C-alpha cells in the first residue's frame, strides 16, 4: 500500500491505493471514475476588518499636586497627548494667560512641523518669565496671521477683547483653553482648564473639562478668532447652550452671572454649595454665600487666598454658624487654583447637580476686565467627580476662617492685582508609597521623568463598535 497526498483547491486530502490501483489509474476507465474534488464554500468574514479607533469623550480631569509626578502633571500630560495625536491638516487653537514651559511649546511646535495648523493667543504677561519660550514660538510658528500657524500677543495694556473698566484696573487675557478640530479620532474637541502652562500646572490643584460637542466647539473657536482680531469690547458677554452645557465668554459690563446663579438657589432640604478659587475677592458673591448658609444651605469654601471684604462677608453673624471657609497658608504650598462652583439641591425650582467651572476666578477683574471663559454643566456624573475633587481640596487647606476668631488669616488687599500666584514649589511631596520625583517640576519646566502617562478620559472603541461614539460618556473623576 502507498499513501499519496493530493492538493485540491488548497486543501490537503489523502488517498490510499494499492499497487493494482496504481496500474489501473493509468487506464481510461480508471480516469473516468476518478472522484471529483469537493466544491469550496467561501463564507464572508463574521466581522468586517476595522482598525481600532480612539475617541476623546466629554468629562472632567483633575491633577493631584501632592501625588506622583504623573498625578501632579495629569492635565499637562493629557493636553500634550492630545496635541501630539492631532493629525496633519487639523487645527489647534490655544488661548492662554501664561505659556512658559518648554514642554508645552515643544509639543505645539512638533504638531506644526507635521502639518497641523497651530494658532496661539497669549497675554503679554506670558513674557514676564521665560521670555525665551515665547521667542521660540515666534521663531517656529511666526507671527504672520495669514499663514497656517502663528502666535500673537494681546495688547500690552489690556486683554485681546477686554479693556480697563477703570484707569487703574489690570485688564488681561486670563483664558486657559485648547480647541482641536480633531485629535485622535474625535472631532470638535475643547479642553477648558484652570491651569496655565507653567509650573503651577503641577504644583497647584487644577481641573480640566473636555467636551466634544460641535456647537460648543464652534463657540470657542469663534471666541478665539474674536480674540485674535484684538478689537476692544467691554461688554463682549456671550452665552451658548448645547445639551446640558452652557459656555459663557467675558468681559461683562454689568451684573454678575455668579450672583444671578446663587439667586436661583433654594436652601430647603439643605442644598449644598461648594466653591474653590485661587483668589476670592468678589464681596457680593461672598455676601450671597453667607446669606444662603444662614438660610439653611450647607456652604463650604476652599480658596488660595481671600480678600479683606470677602473675609468680612463670610464671617457675618446670622441665624447659622456661617460658611465653612478654609484657605491655604503656611506649609500649604500646593494651593487651590481651580475656579469652580458646585450646587447640589434645589435650583430654579428643581433638584439639580450643577458645575460651574473655567478660567473665571471669583474676582472683580474676571468679571469686568479680563478675557475669560466659563462652562456651566448640568450632569450628575460630572458633578460627582467634582464633588470628590472638592473634598480633597477642602481637606488639604489647613487655614480656617471662623467668626470671632482671634487668629486672622493672611488677607489680600481689595485693591491688589487679581491674579493667583504660581510660585514653583521647592520640592514636590509625594503620596504614601509613591516613588519620589527626581526633580521638582517647578524647577524644570519639562520634567526629565515626564512619561506618556495613561490618557484617562480616552477609551478605545471595541472592534465591532460603531464609529464616532465614545466608550465612556463622562470620563473619570479624580
């Protein structure tokens, strides 16, 4: 017997024949009875081939200045990941009060070199430190605004849009937002953050909120190009709402939207109010918060520093004990720098969980004299993430403002310039059991150990998932 292997249509089959069979195979009769190869049935693939795609969903992100280098720089690293994954031909628009780090400047220049249109609007305050960073951007991007990429400065005595409400006011572009026509596989991406591109992005408590809403993207992009025109307008105030989110753009010549928001709060049932700001000097906001606490609301405040009038309003006697106010002082070098208000309870007659965040500090300048952007977000998951972050910030603030206290907190003069300090820390404390950072990030603008930390608010769509949909609709919390 002999085994013969035949290849039929790509399939291997075996025939066993004897010596007589071999002889018979050569005859015509044998050929006529030769078995026919089976027909191949081609089946379509169960799933069409599809490359995995990465999407950027809406949601909050927070850094932890007392944590590891990756935790402290979570927002900075996240922004750089978005910049580095912006495809050729896309557009990045950045408006910042201060851009002083080599790392952020280099990320923007790298994007420009690969064919991304990179446009940057900066306040002239950005030149007060690390002017070489601005010079580098000018050399690489240029200042010709008819070209695909450029960098430009607001006028020296005002913001790009805002102008002084009084002769001695400090008017400036205090914005901190990044707008991407596309990054990864997502379009219409806006990141509104509280942090400047300085050491403070690592050394202070900051937040960022990402949206991929096309209408909000258009609003931020339009505001950016109005800034680039540099036409003064003391009453630029605009609001655009999409879904549960409203974007507001300053300056505003009259009224106070924060006081208006607080005016819609009802304290029945113990509504909770939480506020954090790097600098808190707006006394009308403080007076309203104090009033609400005495009416039965639960008010907590954590601020980097307090104005004199604000401290007086917050310690006014009334029916209740007054708001719980904490501030950062002494050894608390990792101060609050976020600027957000949280409302949990009755608002405009309904139970709501609202977040108001952005670059808008609780100062007079933010209202009247600055270019600013603010987001109001009506979303329970987003609120919960911010509430968790506030609890951490509040616990980190060791100074306490109390009615009748003999110990007076360090106060900011009501006439002092309204800008939060961003002094680099002499060292970066680490979380328990966390590896120590080899160099303080404040001393080295792009930390030597900077790594591509995970991109928390970004998820990959499953291979059979629909294109254009984010996996996680809210992103992570703290």
